[in-house]
C-alpha cells in the first residue's frame, strides 16, 4: 500500500509536467487548468477549468517546484496500464475523479442524445503529462462518454472522497494543449 507521501510525490511530479504547459502571456504563472468531463443538459461534455486556488511554491524536499496542495481527500487511487488499445464503450464516470495521464494518450468522445444512434462525436485527446477530471456520473447525463486508451498508456486515477475542487469555468470544451513535443 502506498503512503500519502508517495501519492503527494507522484502528484507533485505530474504537476511539474503539467505546469510546463502554460505560457506566461496567456495564463497566470500559478494557474492550473484542467479539462473536466461534466454533465450538462443531460449530455456529457467538456469544460476547461482553472482550479482555485492555483499552484504554490513548495517549501519541503521539492523546493523549486510548484504544487497543488488543494486536492482534498482521495480514496482508492489506482494505477492503470493499457498494453493495447482499449475502448471502454459508452459509460459514465464511476464517480468524480482526478486522472493524470503518465504515458500515452486518452481519447474522449461523446454519443448523441438519440439512444438508437451509435455515432460518437467531439474527439478530444489528453496527452501524457496532462491532468483531467471525470465528473459525468450516472444521473447527470443520459449516455455518458466513450474513452479510448491508446496502447502504452498509463494513468493514475484518484476518486474524490469529498466535494469537487474549487474552480472557475474558463470556457466550454477541453483546455487547449499549451506545449509542443
């Protein structure tokens, strides 16, 4: 079993990767933006959130890093590995959870409101080093979303044991990827 210190270390490492995405000209240096999968008008959709408060300078053993110490309580964190392309089919989030893509990529797409239509639309890709929140739990949307994990993807999923993180909605749709590979 991993300790809270271990998960803090893993999350701090991930935030270091994520924080490199933001150019100073368009988003404040200490802002942490995250793509959120939400229920809106009975359909799953994406919003770009800025978590508040934002990133802070660390003072412990990771001096020089930026940290997001406001995650709240998480329960039953899981490390997921997808050795081959894995399509989840249409489903709801099991509950509100943080997701950090460590390697590979995740593709989110969405069904229409028509229950007899199997067409998926709106593909959004989340790349390694990016952080997203799944919050389209059953009861919030009619059909949920579809997730495709590409071969070689690994992800840390951390269900929230409490309230949603404090945030400001920046816009509809996923956050725009702000770094080049």
